[in-house]
């Protein structure tokens, strides 16, 4: 048992030479977030549109896409509909 981390010891590292590498953690993407419709309008907990509020990319939940493509497409859609809403 590794007493420091309260984990069972799976592999003992006992024989030199020993090597180490620094590693850091980054949040690559998120699959949770605000619920949006096909116009990137944010929906409330009842599924109703919140007027004038748009979201996309990592701020939005659902879907199976991630990354810059998702963020760019959502931004394009949100910007298009927000501009239409403003000029209507
Ligand atoms: C290490 C790493 C590697 C990646 N590699 C790839 C890759 O190869 N290909 C790919 O497609 N995707 C990659 N991604 C994912 C991609 O970077 C993200 O999915 C994308 O940038 C999300 O865009 P976004 O606009 O939704 O969010 P973000 O890029 O996070 O933009 C959000 C912006 O909002 C700003 N902000 C936050 N809070 C506030 C506030 N209160 N007021 C005003 N501004 C605020 C932030 O400063 C930020 O500029 C990678 C991500 C990481 C971390």
C-alpha cells in the first residue's frame, strides 16, 4: 500500500537507472455547458429560448464535437442569428 496516496502499489520501481519526465495537466475540452438550439440560442431549464443570449464552443453542452471547428461554427451561427434578431 502506498501510504502517501492511499493506493495499492501495482508496480514497484526498484531497479536503477531511474528516469523522470515533467508532465502538466490541461483541460482540452468540455462536453458540459449551456443548452443551445440550432441557432446557438441558449435555452432555459424548461427548454425555452432566453431572448438575446447566444452561446457556443466550450461554453455550450451537448454534441459530440469539440475544438476550434465547433467554436468557429457556433460563433458563425450565433453571429448570423444575433445580427438578424437585431435588425428584425
Ligand atoms: C492544449 C490544448 C490543445 C488543443 N488542441 C486542439 C487542436 O489541435 N484542434 C482543435 O480543434 N482544438 C484544440 N483544442 C481545443 C480548442 O482550443 C478549444 O476547443 C477552443 O479554443 C474553444 O474555443 P472557445 O471559444 O469555445 O473557448 P476559449 O478558446 O476557451 O475562449 C473563451 C474566451 O473567453 C474568455 N473569457 C472567459 N471568461 C470571460 C469573462 N468573464 N469575460 C470575458 N471573457 C472571458 C477567455 O479568456 C477566452 O479568451 C485544444 C485545447 C487545448 C487546451
